[in-house]
C-alpha cells in the first residue's frame, strides 16, 4: 500500500513541479509561457499511450516488475528535464515523461487493490487516490520552501528521487495474488481488443464517466489559483495557504468516502459526494474574503476528491478480471485527455463574462457533479455491480 500511494503521490509531485516553475522555465529558454505550457498539454495528451503500454505488459509479466520499471523510467526522465538545453528537447522529454506517468495509475492501483483484503478495499482505494493530492501538497510546500535556494533545474533533480522507491518495491512488495492465480491458469496476457468489443457498452460508460470526473477535478483546481489572483487580488502566499488547505481536504475526503464506499457501496458514496459539492459552490466561487474562500475550497475539494477516492476500487471491480492493469488506467487517462480542454474552456467562459471566473468555475463544477450523479444513478446494476 505504501509503495502504491507513494508512487502515485510522487508522480503528482513531479507533475505539479512543472506547473509551479513554468514561468521560470520560460525565462531560462527565452520563450513565452504559452510555448512552455505546451509541455503540460503533451504530458496529459500522451498518458493514454502509457496506460496501454505499461498496462498491457503488466497483464503479461506481472504488476510488480512493470511498476518498478515504470518508476525508474519516469524518475530518470524527470532528472533529464533539468538537463534539457532548449525548449524543443524539453518538450520531447516531457512528452516521454507523460507516457511513463500514464502507466503508473493503472498498474499501481491494480497491484494495490488486488492485494488488499475485500473488506478493506474501500479504505485502500481512498488512501491510494489520496496520494495525488498528497503529491500536490508536497510540491506546494517544497516549492515554497526551496525554490529560491535551488531553482527549477535542481527541483527537477529532486523530483527524480522516487527512483529509490523502486528498490523498496523490489525487496518488500509482493506480486498481486490475482495475477499469480491467472498466471497459474495460463490466463495472463489475453487479447484486449476482443474484451473491449465484447464489453463495448461498459467501455464507453467508463470513458464518459472518467471524462466527467476529470472535469470535476480539473474544473475545480486548474483555474482556481488564477481566479484567486486575478479576480480576488490575493498575493501568492495567500493563494499558497488556501491551496495547502484544500489539498489537506482532498486527502481527508478521499480516505473518508473510500472507506464509506465499503459500507454503503460505490454508487451511493460517489452520488453523495458529488451532490454535496453543489451547496459548496456559492461559498467556493462567489465569496470575497480569503477566509470564506478557503472554507469553500476545503469543502469543495473534500467532496470532489471524496468522490474520486471511490474510483480506484470502482473501476477495478467494474473491469473483467484479466484486464485490471490496463483498462482502468486507460479509461482514466482517456477521460483525462477528453477533459484537457477544461482550462481553455473556463478561460473562454470567463472572458465572455468580462473576466468573471466565478461563473466559469461554478458552471463547470456544477455540470460535472450533476453528470456524475446521473451516470451513477441511471447506470444499470450489471454495469455498476452494486
């Protein structure tokens, strides 16, 4: 469990380092921020490729060796990012990094959930997913404390330290018993395309659901610092405090609702979390004081990441047994890809309302929450399993 949470958390840590230092990278390469921001898009866009590559190999040779290789690769690429001589090389490296990043979620979640006792899977799911906001929180604190001392290149070198985790997994983590049982029955590495064709309705459902979920998370996070800065006029240190506050809420929400799902079922837990985010929108998006916005952000992210905390176990149980290292990760990353227009969309909506980000934030968040609730409520028992 520790290995999975840490690998997913350090993945997020490395990704958000780029977000924090994007202006400094632009200055170093003497280019515009818009050009460097292409690295963020590329990282997100190629993640489904990584989910397919690493997930497919994990179905054939096991979760453990693939997760080790995956961590080593993305750690080395993180370090290589610091050594890029120009923007073109930097973009290539970040593109490759995105492929490696795309493999982590599916492989790590399958290894974790296939190893966990049935009665603890909800808690484990929430704890695993909480690794992402934990990585975001760690990056926020680390950037605030050490950027002025180290600079962006050395921060990327530090971001390669998860390579040490590979040794821990090699010596301390056992292979998935589910995969070992499949191997004993010679059922590993089954062709994926026939499975997708057979379960095409399930696959479409999962992709649409994960698109809504990614709009839910990105729609409540990506433009929020810009809203706090441009529309509310807060200084960076105030924004950082609010960000730390809502990332703590994200961790707590993921664990709480993940645990709750083990008692009341995945569908009910997700619906409750999604619907309870709606009353938080006025406080989160339309307040004017930093205290009220901080409270609103805490409640919002507790619910958003609470719903997300159920997703690892939900997708894992949703997929056919011999595809759980590839299909959950693939659908998660495809949803991420389709929701990658979120920030552009929110900026467009804000510009259409005289720079009012409150409307853009509220519209996307409410739409995503309602769509998630409807998907979960009206999907068939056969699809949901609960």
